[in-house]
C-alpha cells in the first residue's frame, strides 16, 4: 500500500490551522429513525462546504516552485473544484477547473468566485476529465486529480483521525464512494487507529463503479443522480486496491433514499447536505438491520446543493409523508360547487394550496368538471378522512400521484 498512516499524520500537520477541524456530534434524531447510534462529522462546515479542501490543500502544498508557476488544472463536479480554486488562490497559484455542464450553478459560481478559470464541458465527470486532459497537455499545467492521487488521499484520511479522537469506540464508518479518495484515506487511518472498526462504502445506485470493480459485476452505470458528487464511472487506480483490502462492503442507494436523507439532515439535524454528502445516511435507511444497535460514524462530506433542488426535495418528501396531498374531484359544473369544496376542506382541517378547474377532459360529462386540488394535510389518516367525507357528499375523489398527474 503506497499511502501509509505516517503520510496521513504528516498531512494533518499541513492542514492544522488551515482547514476547519469540524465537529463530530451525536445525532439523536437520526439514531431514532435508523436504529443505529449515529454520530455525524460535519464536513459541510469547511469554508467551501466540503471535505475536498483537505486533499486539495495537501496536494497544492506538495508542489515545487516551478510547478506552482505553471499553474494547475482539475476536473470536478463542484466540490474539488472549489477546494482547488480557494487554496490555489491563497497560495498564489493560477487554477483552471473543468466542470460538467450539468454541474449545479451554485458550485460553478462559487468556483469562479475563488478566482479560478472555469471551463464547462460534457455531461459527466468522465467527459470533463477528457477535456481537462486536453487542456493540461496543451498548456503544460499540473494535474490535481480529485481522488487518484496519493497526496489527496492522505489529506482526506485526516477526517477519520479526528472522528476517532472524538468518538474512540466507533463500530463502523459509512463513507460515500465516487472515485474512492475519501474512503481510501479514511479506511487506512481508521483501521490503523482501531483495527476492529468496519468500513462500509456507499455508491449511488446509478453509479456502482467501485462495486462493479470489486465484485466483478456489470451493473449499468449512468443517468441523472442527486449525488452528482459521487457520479463517477471509473474508479481510481490508486484507490481500488486500498478499498479492496480494507472496505468490507459497498451499499448501493437509490434516488428516493438520497432525497430522504437530504431531507432528514435538514429537518432533523438542521443542516444542509448535498446528495453525495447524505449518501452515508441513505445507506443506513437502505439496510437498517446491518447497522442496528451499532455506533456508526457518518461523514456529511458536502453541503453544496442547489437551493431549487433542495426546495423540490422538501416538497416531494412532504408529499411522500402525506403532509401535502393532491386530489382530483368530479363535480357538477354549476355555480357554488367550488365554494362547497373549499368549505368542506376547511371543515376537515385541510389548507388549500392550489386549485385547477378542468372542463375539457373527454371522460368528464358535458355538464360536469374535474377539480384538481392540492392541500396541506396532517398524515395518511387525514387523507383517508378527507376522501371518505367527500364520498359521503357525493363528490368522489382520487388521490393524484405526486409529480405525474396519474391517479393513485
């Protein structure tokens, strides 16, 4: 293994006073939901809201004077980009960052704000990497890889050192995997400090690259994911052997669980996680029996989520919990019916959010209409109460499936 614990300890000295030593706190709300004894490492509290500052800074400080004058280039879906841009500016190094065109605007804007030249190219990190390699060769820049670099791996490994200083008896670390830099460094550190600890990786179900490589599987890779920060098609050559030796398993999590995890961080922990940052929590939701009763450390590794996406997630979770519900009601097309519907909803304690009157559906009688109503509700029982009451009034209603207009 080319990266040692001594390398990680050396990296900690470089990082001391230059990045935030983020808090590691118990999460009682998440523990109650998952059945595990959950502790969260809040790497979203770094200056760029991501752990990437650690590896990026260690790599940049390792460069000699000649390489610093050449300038650096990196490819990133956003967090590595910001980290390299910030610390390159602090060290007086010119930085060029290639980002996928699909990168959330909040990450692009933040990277530019740190003074880096940003090039948007491709749909994925892999396509952005191809473009970055072209620029690197053409301009003679120094490559700062987001995960396949020993200096970067050592910087990321400082996180586990801090976690086990704060909570020495952790049973398990659950760590997101993109290319493998985060989990590799932390697996080396954690296994050295506490050999009995289990390291479990997490990938987005749409990007099972590390799992495929480890298990010889051929699961398809690709598609739009909330966890764009770990949407990597090719794992690192440096990281794969480390993960193979030290990581016990890789859990795959779907988009619904990623959304739920982001929402739980916001509503239960009052903190912001991007999709990749919430992947560890999503794994606990996916396989609760694996972690039940165990002392689990999660790395909330990034909080750079587009506010519009976050708002959509919150509303979608309210719909999943039946705290917002949409109904399609068949009504006679005559004066006063809208008022009757509103009065009945008010009497039942449902707050009206949106109303749409439809007369042109072919399955509606000429003297009838369809009324789509979205309301705030308390829970599933409240939804059933509303539907029963409307049926008793001769106004049959069907619940509309969120997002599609299809009837449940």
